[in-house]
C-alpha cells in the first residue's frame, strides 16, 4: 500500500517537472528561429531583439513554476519571493510583446501617419476603426492574465475555469493579429518592390486587351517592346521589320474587338 502511494507521489513530481518544459517549447522554437535568422543575415535588428522577446517568456514560466512548487512553504502568496519575480517577469514580457505587436508586426504608431492618426501612412482596410479596435483588443487580451491572477489569488474562481475562459480569447487575439500582420507584411513587400499593392481578380476580355495595346503605343506611355526592336533594327532585315511594324499597326488600329481577338 505504501509503495503505491510513493509511486503516486513520484508520478506527480515528474508531471510537475514536465509542465514547465512543455510550456517553454513554443517560445523556444521561435527563439531558435530568430537566432538562426541572425546567423544567416547578420542583422542584429530585428532578429536578436525579437529573440529577446521570446526569451522573456522563459523567465515567466520558470518563476511561475518556482512559485507553485514553493507555495506550501509560505502561508500567503505575498510572502513568497518567487511570486514577485513571476509578476515582474510577466509584466515585462507582456509590455515587450505588446509594443512589438503594435510597432513591428503591425507597423502602427508611425510618425508619418498623416491623417491616419496613431496608425500608419498607408492602410488597406476601409475604416480606421478596425485598427483602433485591434490596438485596444490586443492590449486588453495581452494583459488578461492580471485579471485571471487576481481572481484566482482572491479565491473567487478556480484556475481551470479561467483557463477555459481565456484560451478561446487568446485564439481570438491571434486571429485578429494575423490580419494586421499580413497586411503590414504585404505593404512592406510592396515598398521593396517584391509585390504589387492591388491585384485585379476580374477576367481580362478583348476590350481590356485592346486598351492595353493602345496604351502601350501611346507616346506618353510605355513603348511597345516590339516597336522598339523594329525601330532599332538596320540592314537587310529592315524590310521584314517594317512589315512586322505594319502588321502591328493594323493590330492596334483594328476596327473591332473581334478583329483583335481573332
């Protein structure tokens, strides 16, 4: 009988050690990715700064684990020094992560925002209130753990119940975060000429093709590449190039859309 009880205690101890290890893994994976990006690019900013953000989560998990494992030693939480270490690390980590969300991931609070106050110069979504809602929502849910800790420590609610409530809210926060993160990344790619600002999904018909061909032939537009090649030729091939040029002019001056699309 006593052997069974001792085995049960050992099982609980092993689970207690395993819990912080599992809790650290997600942050560790992102931390390792940032370090790898720094090694490949040699750019301390933003990769090392981003790695430091994930490193703050290590201390939160470690201090929380120490607080819970030493709770029986102290009569109240305020007497446990690990409690204050946990609170300090959690506050620092949440502030760090929130500032990174707003400034780096979303690109908001730009000094050149212009009319889009507290946002950025260029925005994609139609209403600025979407962005203001995201700023407030992310702030509240980033620091929702303070309400959870207060209610649990005061004995008003069980920890498992708060986890059940806060977990879907965290999923919602990340859902909103993704929209603004992808928008900011797309605008950055556009600024670096790696993507276009807007993409038309409407199918191109013959009238659109006619318009594009005529725009390419305008003197104040982009010169047609085939015309440029024809104008730059010389020698015995001039007759063939002139013939191609005449054919192109017939194409551009077609009497109808059907003539151009035939």
